[in-house]
């Protein structure tokens, strides 16, 4: 079957496929959809969507299966270190080529994992079908795994940035490029951790509020509402439209009496409860439009930063940029670190020959020295 026919085939059976993607199973399906293309698989006498198609759909839709576990790639790192030790003994070029391929593959896996983490967090945050307890459990599981990955990610940066360096110039260049590309991914994984932690706190607060409302509701249904009744009766002279006991009937009324509805009486009771300030009526503004405030646009003069970098030759490029006057313009919006990081990436990429990347990190940003 050609790809164009496959597209038509998927469209023809789109309703079956969509229902199966949502978790529905079928006892019987048309022969064509079972035999022509392996979209469905039979499990316990029922047809369900095949794992291969579900993985394809999740990839295209940028979603992640709830049971997916994000890799830490410790095995890949161990293999790289073992390959380095073997190369130092044998000096075999084939081992060196394997290391280069493995380093590139490792970066691609980390980049893919970054997208999957973001997709999984979005799935959890936007999931309205699950109970709050399950949403919180899923969120805490992912948050715990991200905390583990942050530690593993630091180890990966250490290995790529120092332990594998020095055996081949071409490999060193690859490792430097990968290290630079990993900088935004390092920042992302910390942002994901913060986003998920904030979501867990908000959702747990929502769960506590729901439980509290449910408790009050159950007490009212079971007529265990003494506390609520006492609250409503405590200031009935002000809250006259709620509850008030009648001594004559020992009952409770919910509507005001005719006496309470009289204008003078009502205004007197209202004035005791509220402080009413006189409001002067203003004439309608006849202007057809209101002049909007002028927007202040800010930009970075990257050439000015570059020129001062050449003169100062700082030992930490990012810290120098962060304190620069061009970046301090964004302090009012608390965005100085964001724009400093963007300027840092631009300068490191454009002036590679003037920069030495150190092995250590400061605030998860690789230290770069201007030479």
C-alpha cells in the first residue's frame, strides 16, 4: 500500500480509530481494517488500538502516554566512558567514531525527552476528565521524576564537558556544540519543575476547598447544621433576608416580614450594616475615543555589548552581560536574566574563536571566558 492510499484508508475508518484512541474496544471490526494495516491489535478477544499507531499519533499530536517513563540515559553515559577508556588503550579510530555517533544520539534523545516532558505536563495540567486525586498523583510522579532527571542531567553535562574531552579535536568540537545546545534544555527542565510544583500546590488547594464544601453539604443534608445555623442567626438584624427565629412558632423564616420591607425600616437597617457614600453623577464623556498610552519599546544594542566585551575580556561572559547597562533596562519587568541569556547565546555562537568554555557551571549556565 502506498502512502497516499494509507492516508485515504485512515480517513475512511477515522471514526473507529478515533474511538479506539479514546480507549474504546471493539469485538468486531471490518476485515479490511484488521488485515490491510496493523492499526488494531486483538487483546483478550477484543480489538484495541495498536501500540505502534498510538505512539505515532502521540508523536504527531505532541502527547505522551500516561505510563511513559522519561529516560535518564545513564547507560549511554556509562557506555561513552567505557568507550573512552577502551580508546585510550587501543587508539582504535573505529571506537572514536562510535563515540561521536553515540554523543550525537544522546543529544537527540535529550532533546526529544524535553519535548515529551513538556507535552506530558500539558496533558496533566489540561486534563479535566480525571479526579483531582489522580491528577495530583500523576503530577507528583512526574515532578519526582523530573527532580531525578535534574541530578542526572548535571552528571551528563559534567561527563560531556570534562571527562570525555582531550582525546580528539573533532570529538571536542562535537562535545562543545552539544554542550551549547544543552544550555536551553537545562533551563527548560528547571522551568518544568517550577511549573509542575506550582500546579500541584494550586490543585491541592482546590481539592481541600472541594472537600470542605462537600463536608458542609453533607452536614446540611444530614441536618447537622448547627454551626451554620448559629452563624446565620448571630446577626439576623443585619442579615434580615437569611434566617430569623420566631418565638411564637419556634420556626425559622427565610423571607422578610412586611415590617422589614417598609422603606424607612429597611433603609435604617441597611445603614446600620453598610456605610453608604454619596455618589455624584458625572456627565457622559462625549469623546469618540480615548487616547492610548504610548508603548515604550526596548531593544538590546548587541554591538555595544560586544565592543565592551573585547575591552574588558571578562572571565564570566554571562555575569558581565547580566550587569551591562543594556540589560539593566529590563530590570523593571524582571526580565533581565532572560535577555541576558539570549545575548549570551548570540555572542557565544558568533564569537566562538574568542571564547573558552570552562568545565564548571554557574546557575546552570556554562561559564564562558573571553580571550
